[in-house]
């Protein structure tokens, strides 16, 4: 019996274990995983090796793309990496595509959008800014860009398990109702056109809403005060506690929360002194989302930067 073939696409060394876990998961479902490192792609001697990877996409049923912080090997046929070009090939051929982005990379993507014109901007979670440029291309697609973030391979497996079950249910339902082949084909074509039109409308609305939401937080007093505290030469953006914490962590601020406020500390050049950024927890909702601007809130008091002294170790206290 033929098995569905699933192409696993990613860079290798940084996502080696994730690829292995996903392969075992697919095998347990009775699917046939396709991985370059296992010799599942036949290579010839007439074309570049990457060309055979793109040709193999014709022979698979499902394409799973996993995007992390490494750009990988550059393609000889485009400006992107080989794994990027594999995904572009699958999308162009209309394959069933699932895209998973490392959560840290996705969080920093918002910072890239604000600073993509600034060549001096340094990014913590990727080794090449082309990764964010490629994500921008993927996000701009109106169809076949099913994108999810992940922190562990188990999250990828859980999501795919639900999606595969939905595909099978859809297949059973369509098979039972396909009494008139000609009528079914006409309905499917009409549904496809309607879906494309819907995606275009939703894509336009989502883009507008996202721009409005981003601008709202760029000018938010909490964002502006944090930016002034850090004396950065480029703009920052965050809309929840997780992104704020990731930003400060990237600049080596250490988390030191208390009951009322989120706090981060950073050593200064003055012995025995540290800088402390504190943000009142009441500025976020129960899910960690930054609340919209409120003219009643005293942001100068709720978001503060102070210097504190640290206790000096006396010679008598040294453990030797």
C-alpha cells in the first residue's frame, strides 16, 4: 500500500534532533519521511546536488518546513539558501505545506521589521538577516502559508497530528458526497476561487490591522521609556512581557522580579552599583499582553530606571 511521503525541510546541524524526532513521529503514523541525510533523495551526476532536492518535491505529498536561526548553504539558483528554495519550490507546485518558525526567531522578527533599513542593526537569534527577509516573503503570501511557531519538536508533532486527522476527515467527507463527479469538480473549482478571494481580502485586512497595532505600540509610553533607558540607536517594538524580556535578555539585563513589578538589573562601570529597570505588572493583562495607552496612568512612576548599590564583600567574609 502506498504511503504518504512527507518532505522534512530545514538546516541540518542546528535542527538535527528535531528532524530525527519528527521522522520517528511520521514513521509511527505509517507515513514515509523524506530526509536528505538518510539518502531518501536520489542524486545524479548531470546537475548540481541541490537541483535533485527541488526535483524530489514533485514526488512528495506533504512538505514540512522548519525555520531556525541558521541560514544554511546558499543556493546556486537564487539569492536564498537551499532550504529556503526547497520551500519556494513546494509552494510554487501547490504542495500541502506546513511552516514552523523557532519562537525566538519569530519574536525578533518584529524588531527586524522596524529596523530593516538600518544596516547597523545586530540580531541575536539569527546568523544572517536574509532569514528575516525570507520570512517577510513567506508572510506576504496570500495562500499556502500555514505558519506556526514552536519551542520544541513535540509542539510540531501535536499540530501535525491534528492537521493530518483533519485532512483524512475531509477526504472521507468529500468521498461520500462525490456522487456526481462533474458537479463535484465544478463546486471544488468554485470553492477554490472563493477561498483565494477570501484570503486576498483577509490578507489586506490583516496587513492593515497589523500596521495599526504595530504603530500603536511603537508610540506606547512603556516602549518609548524602555528605549530611552537603553539608549539604543534604532527603534524597538514589543507588545507583551515575553518580547520585552527577550529584548532585555539580549542586552544582558538579568530578570529580578518582585511581587508588584517586573525588574531587570544590569551592572554599571561604577563598583558596587547596578542599574535597575522596573515595570509595574499592572501595565500588562493576565496573559502578559501590554495594555493600550491610558492617559490616567502615571507612566513615569510605573516604568522607572534607578541605580542601586550592591553590598561590598569585606575581607573577613571571604571564604578562604
